[in-house]
């Protein structure tokens, strides 16, 4: 199914006509933002466009399509196939994943249990349709840096939000699993807490993550890493957006079991990495760092976004030495 058709199926039939022409640009589309009483916004290549009621684009809200409460309810019912109960667990987590690996973020009134945990989400009023884009070959320019001999090094990808780290992570997983010029195919285990890496729909990855890759979809990172080690014997464990003492404790346990780790983290520098690794424990431990980056990771790939393109800023080894080898500048989405 083409990406355009996958996105159109989110909406009820009578709304699709006005979306047909705008979705001809689906390959560049990043997000569709919907909110009751607010204009429909398309985010594409760093540009925000308003969708008009007639189905065209504009940079002004004067002729924009404003979503009504009834339209929002019908979109949600359509996505959930008119069975909200069947999707209750996903709604509780704040997002739904649909065919094609696209993810729909949800916001509205949260209903809590007595212990303060989230029971459900009522009166959903805002949607963020995040369009899945797999870029096969995004990691081609850095794979040689991630191996020593034929062994995959423990690797951390670091960037600010929107810097392309998940896109890069996905392609590294695919290449490590399938095998590449620098190493034979390895068994990979992916803990996909927010369904962003594999983009699984009903447990089936919608993105190509390699034939030797097992995916735990919607599973919390810490429990997922331990579950994979007990049940699937991965040579490499991949996880998105780690940070904090408990996450690092789980990563360290994976390393003690003999597997390699591939992970991402928000940040801009090695100082950010060290702070995030020990978040939550510094105050309790008198400010003393328990986990040092060099004790866990052997490669650091720092990413940045410039003029709508995601690029590698620098690659450091375990000692913090910058690689002087040539590499492709453009690696991820544009």
C-alpha cells in the first residue's frame, strides 16, 4: 500500500477528497496536527502549512479547515475501527500505531486510577499523526566506524529531538541484522517501547529491521532488555532514548551477559551524555557519578539538524578521540 493510501485510511471516507491533493507530497510529510477548534496543520521539511477546507494548502489560517468535535470523534472511531475498547491499552500509552508504521499521538483528558497510574484517556481532543519514513542506507556512511574487526561496538547515537537518531538507529539495526561489509549478520533484539523503530502493527514490523531481528513492541525499556536476554539470546540489543540510572543499570546488565548495545539519547555533548546516564542518582549519591560513558560505550555518534537535513557532527571513540576518517555528511532524513 502506498504511503498516501495508508494516511488516507486514517480519515472517514467523506474527508478523504480534501486530503487527496495535499497527500501527493506524502513522501516529504513529517506530521499532521489536528485539534478541536484548531486549523489542520501539515509539517513538511521544516515548513508548516495550513490545509484549507477545500483541500488546498496555504500559509494563512484565513481559509483553513478547523476540526470540529464531531469530526474528531469520527476520525478516532475510524482509526479504532469503531471499537475503542479494543485499543484501550494503546490509548492508555498515548499513541496508536497503524498499518505502515505511522504513529498517532493522542492528548485529552486523562483518567487516573486510585494509585495515580493512567487508566484511560477520555475526551481525546488532539492528534499528532507522525508519518513513518524509513531511509534504507541512512547509515551507510558510518558503518565502518561501528566495528572492531568483525565485532559490533557498543554504540550511542546522540542528538537533540528531531536530529535523526531513530532513523539512523533503525538502519543500523537493519544492516547489523542482515550483515554488511564489516560484519556478518547478527541476531538483534529491539525493545520498541513507543513503536518508533520497527513501527509494528499488530506485532508485525512495518519497517525493514532485518531478517535476524526480534522485536518487543510497546514494552518498557528496562523490562524489555531483560526479557530479550532471557528469551531470545540476542548478540546485539537496540533501544531508543535511554537516560537515567535505571536505564543504564539495565544496559550494564546486558553487557554483562555478553551482548552488545546500540542505543540513542537526547543531547548535544559528552557532558549531556554523562549527566543523562546518572540522572536520578546524583543527589542520592552525594553527586558522585556511578556510570561513566567510557565504561559502557565504545562509539559515540553525535547528530545535528541543519537546513532541514540530519547530519553527523562528529564520531568519537571510547576515549573521546574524534575520528579523522572521511564519511558521508548527509545520513538521515531531509
